[in-house]
C-alpha cells in the first residue's frame, strides 16, 4: 500500500516558483495496475519521480508499508530504489554498449548478487517478457523498440520490486506494440503481485487500468 | 560484468576518440619519461664529475699567474698556518723558476717563431730600462722551467696530467737535497741518466730520476724539492702556489672562508667546485631543461585526461542518471569512470614507455649538443688561468662526461613511468567524480 499525503513539489523557474505537484493525497493498494493520466505539463513525470524516490518532495509524505520514503537518507534512498522499485522509461534508457542480458543483470549486480546467479535470473526474466535465444546477446541498437521496452521491463523486475513505475511506456511504440506492452505489464502485476503505476497521456491505456488518476496543473482528479 | 569490466568496455566505446586520446596522452607520458630519464642520467653524471674532481682549493698570490703578472709571492710562514685549518687534509706547495744563462743544461725545445717573439718582447722591455746595448746581440735560447714541490704525487699542482718514471725514482718532497727528476726530452738533449749531474744556480744538481709527462713542453723541464730550490734560487721562504686538499665536500666552503680571512687580498682563492661549476654548467643546463619539461609534460597529461573525462561524463549524463535510478551508488558510478580513465592512461603509458625507451638517447644527444657548443668556448677562456692551476683534467673530465651521456632504461624507470601514469589517471578522474555525484537520477525523467 502506498499512502500519499499532501504531496507537493515546487521548482524555481526564473523569479517564480512553479508547483509541479500540488497537494496530492491518495492511496494505491498493492498489486494493481494504476494509470496516471494528464496532458503535457500536468505534473505526471514529477509525481512519478517522487514516487520512485528519484527526487525529494518539497512538502508532504509518501508512506510505503509504513515508511515515509520522503524522510529517508540518501544511502537508504539508494537501497530503497534498488530493492523496491523498477523503472520503465519512455526512451527505454538501456545502456547501449551492454547486451540485453547484461542490461537486465545490472540491478542484480548493484544488489550484490553473485555473477552466476545474476545470469540465470536475467535469462529467466528475459524469457518471461518474450526475449529468448540469440536476442538476449544483442545490444539495444540491434533490437526493435518493442523488444527494447521488453528488456527494460525485465530489468525493472530484476530485484522483485514492490512497484514498477512506467513513464509513458508506449510513447515511442506503435499502437499494436504498445498494446502488447501494456498487456505484459498487467499480467506481471497480477502474477507477481507488483503494483504497476504507469504515467501516460494515452486515454486508451487508462481504460485498461484498475485505477486511474487524472492530473491537471499538478492537482489530482480521481476518476 | 562489474563496474571494472564496464569501465574497461567503455574505454573503447568511442574508438576514434579513445585512439586520439591515447596517442596524445602517450606522447605526454613518453616525454615525461624521457625527461625523467634525462634528469636522472644528468644528475648521475654531475655527481660523478664532482666526485672525480675532488675537494681542492687553489691559493695563488694575487696578481701573479705562472710567470705572468706582478706582486709578491706567498711565504712559508703564511702557508704553514693553512694546515691548522679544520678540514684541511693536505697542503701542496710549489715554486717555479726559469733558467737560461745560469745552467749547464741545453733546452730541449728550439725557440721557433713563437719563442723568438716572446724573447724580443722581453728584450725591448730590458732595453727601455737602459740595459747593456749588446743584449740584443746575445744568441737567444729558450729558458728551461724548473718547478719545485713538496709532494710529487699531486701532479695537478705541477700542471701535468701524468708523471710516469722511465728511470730512477721520485725524490722526497720534504727533502733539502739538491736533487732533481728530469723530463725525458731534456734528459735526451743533455745526455742525462740517473746519477748524472748538471749545473744550475752555480751548484751541482744530481739526477735521481727521469720522467715522461706525456708532452714535449712538460718533458722539457725538471722538478726539485721545494726547500732545495728556495735556497738555490735565493727565494727563501717563497711559494708560487698552494693546493689545499679538503677532507670532505661539506668542509670546502668553511676552508675557503678561513683562507680568505687569513690571506685577505694578498691571495686568490679558488675551490675546485667553483671551477668545476663552469665545466658542469652545460650539464646543469640540461638538468634544468629536463626538470621543467618533466613537470610540463605531466601537467599536460593530467589536463588532457581531465578534459577528456569531463567530456565523457557530460556526454553520458543521462546514462549516469539511469544507473543511479536503477540502484547504483555514486561510488560505483565513479569507480566505473575511474577504471575507464585508468584504461586510457595505462594504454597510453605502455606506448609512452616504448617511445621513451627508443627516443630518450636521441633526445638527450640533441640536448647535449645544443648546450655544448654554447658553453665550452666560454669556459675555456674564462677559467683558463685557474684551469692551469687545477689541472686540465677538470675540463676534459666534464666535457668527456657530456659526450658520454647516455640514458639507460631500467625496471625502476619503467615503474616510475607507470606510477606517473596512475597519478595522472587519479588527477584526471577526481574532478569528474564531483560532477557524477551531482547528477540527479530525476534527470532521466526529463525529455531529451
């Protein structure tokens, strides 16, 4: 369960303050596929950064299983990100000179898992998302957009996270491939009891979600 | 695949850039090594020249050099105080004289044009001071030089570079006997053998030995015990020059100061190290050039690497954000980039060491030749008189050292090269690490 209370994030823009996230309060239960929709500039990515502990809020709290992650020290935040969260980005953000397998092994390496175990787990994860055989040894430049996103999802799942935070996961994909990716995320949410929070401006994806939050000018309008 | 192997892989990620950086850095490291080897080689030579020259101080009467100049000679009394100065290990005294009419010896050298010219110059001075009118009609003979000493083993004081006895033996320098060792040319000219006598100063002088000093001029003279010559030539108590041997280099300056205090302006005091300074000046020049170049090359290498790493970190800013987002700490990311820097630097060092090995001698020879032509002419002219006293071996020793300079590559120098490379890598990686630490993982959420 994620409990968000009066969450705000303010940025300085020239002489003015911009409230990218403005007093958001909500709860997200475990294991749901949740969509956060809104137009460009509505604060979706900022909210995702805060939920993913990539940034600290200016005000408010984010409680995850009783712990307020907004108050964690830098070292604990790194650990929290590593163990509890998996990221899926619009631009995939795979390391270009590592193979698909090596990319998925990265979070396992950061956790300190032994090399041989890393490899076995990474292979299984890639198989789960449909990347098998020789494709596991290819670098991202030799994979299609959809395949890269699958690798990205496998990487996100590496450390068995509580949440997967996906920022416009289908933004760079065609509609068919996008649908496949969303289905994959939904399936994984169910089978692994992982909460999936996907930020999107695509209303069609929101329709597939169990929970949808709409953001407008940093404020939440729950559907 | 850990941070180390990722860093290693990343070093070759951009082939063209990595190759360019490695080439430039290898020149910098190679130059650092060449200058370091040059520095060590030259310092070694300077030390060996200094130790071969020894610790000698020359004391000459002020205004007098050999038979030139004017003024008063040094006295027995003043010289006897030298031995009591702290640090003095030996005192060698010499007295010189010319014999022309007052000897039965015939000179071994013909006057030639040079000799006649010197004689005409002397005669014109004599004529101008109302000398007998027939002095110009005297048949001209070359004067014969006699040098007297209290120590025949100090050959530098005798203005010769070698003293090989071909017959007989050397005399005791402290003796008052009217004995002499005669140069081979003079002995042959006058049919002298060991045991012969010749006349000088209206006295019989016995030949106890015959020597070869290596050249015609030196072999045309004879040596006597100083006390004997002082009596014979009516120069009692007179001394032309003193060579003071000091026990260690450390005491040189204090002994020079004590001598200057004792003699004031009555004597010129010159230490071997002062004279040697002129002779090793080219070596010191090369040493300075090497040192500045060494420092310059190292700084250039560090700057090249530093700028390259800054460029790489900025280029991969987003990637660094991703690594942090998926759980990497600042330390792990920095380690990865440090390994990349180290790989570039060590690759450059290997090429640089090879360059240094092959180019150190040619470059050292260029440095030597550009310094030798500027300095040797000057030193020969300036230090001539003192060189006469100290011995030609000082100058020739230093010039020989210059010619013999050659850098040798040893394991320790290669290790120094690698150490320099690692230092450059550390300097080049440290500052980019601050940039890495400042990159926020939230940056990955921003659109490209």
